[in-house]
C-alpha cells in the first residue's frame, strides 16, 4: 500500500506512521549519509532548522534571517516547509520531528505571526529526533544586521562568547533553561582551545525581569594598547532585540538526565598512583619484594675462586679420581 509522507489533519500536517525513515540505502551517497548519522562517542556539530510560518511579519523575517546568519554554516533554511500548511509546534510536534529526522537537525527556530501571538519566535531542541524542550517568546524593538552599520559582521563559523547578566538567571528555573538552550543553540563545534584573534563576537543576554530578556550581539575589536595585551572594545553588530517569554515546554528530569548522559567509553578515566605536587606530577610505582640473594650478579675478578683455593678444598682431587675411573 502506497502511503504519503504527510497526512493532513485539520490543516496540520504530521508524519505518517507507515513512513520508514530507517530503510536500507540504495546508493553510496545514501550509505554515507546514514553512516554520518550513526551514533558516535563524540557527536557531530548540531544543525539548526529555521522554519517560517505561513504568516510572518517583517520583524520575524529579519530576525530569522539574522539568526540564520549567526548560525551558519551549521544551519538549514527551510523556506517551503510550511507552504500551504499550518505548523503549530505547541499543538503538534510530529511534523517538527519528521523534519528533524529528514534534515538531521537537532535544533530548530520557528517564526510566525498571529493576532493572538504577534511576532512569535519558538526555539527548541530535539533528542533522538523527538522533542526535548522549547520556549516561545515575542520579538520587540528589532535592530537587524543591516541597521547596525558600526561594525562588520563576524566571519562565517566563528564561535561566540556568551555573557548572561542578571540575578534572574540564578533565581528563575525558566531562565536557567533558556540560557542553557541558547548556549546549546549557538555554541557550534566543540573545541578545547580558542584563539584570541578568532573571538570576533559576543552574545550578551540581559534579564530585565523574569519574563523579559535583552538579546544583543557585539563585535569584538582588538586595538593597540602599548602593551602585549590589546585593548578590547565592543561595537554593536546585531541582531539586537527584546524577548518576552510566553509559553514553555521543558523536558522531564529523567529525560534530561538521559539526554545529558555521557557514555562510559567517552568518560575520562582517573589516572592511578599519580599525585600533583609543587614540582609537577609525582607518580608511585608498586613492585614486589625482591630476593637479593637470588640475583644473578656479575662477580668481580677479585672474588673469583682460584685453582689453589679449589685444591685446598679438595675439589680438584675429586675431579681427577672421577676422570681416572672413567678411563
């Protein structure tokens, strides 16, 4: 029986339960794609989907375009995903889960416009292509990349620095989850070290209240200071806007614990018998008790038995009698 990939239910498209996303590859290209999607100890860089609703204002369109520019190249712009269809993430997430599995993306940003919720921006993430958590916020007072002409945009693929200002990030549980999601959304590839010259932009999120955030992006400018350390100045790069939290859907504690679990093979094993000290790293070696009397040591010439000493002990006489008996 032939089944369509989408089923239309009251204007909302959902993934068909008969659709097989884990079918066997029929070409080398498909095989390489499936191998790239297989579980790994060190996961790939998370891709993000940028989806626009059937109705969008200029504010949401410019916000999505600027966020897409910050996330590139680990981003997918799905322009035609909601053509002639209605997508509501908080009412039905099956369509988002299907798009996540199809595009191999674990992050998403959805922008829409309605009379009840104007300039709505939904950001969330997936775990094994199923919804983990998300939040909805209203966008206000936008200054896009084009409007901020004081600084040039950052290079493609650079990692940003994050600054979260405000006591509400420590008091409010919702803002803690929002900060964690924003870091996971824009962090890019995980690296051990970052060059100072490669740090080109900073994302500053200020909590004005428990439901209102100021999102700002600044360009880092390193100027001469007369010493080895340069003088750092920040210039507004954009996008800059305000967010008003509306709805949230957070993962359960058990699901979040499962999503953050580190495999045993990837855990750093503690080094045994090694202790740090003022002189560096000091180690301890365990050896069994040695039998010094059974050691095969090279005897010096002065301690060797001479022929005279052997004759005095009767050793030479016994050897001569044994040789005569053999004859």
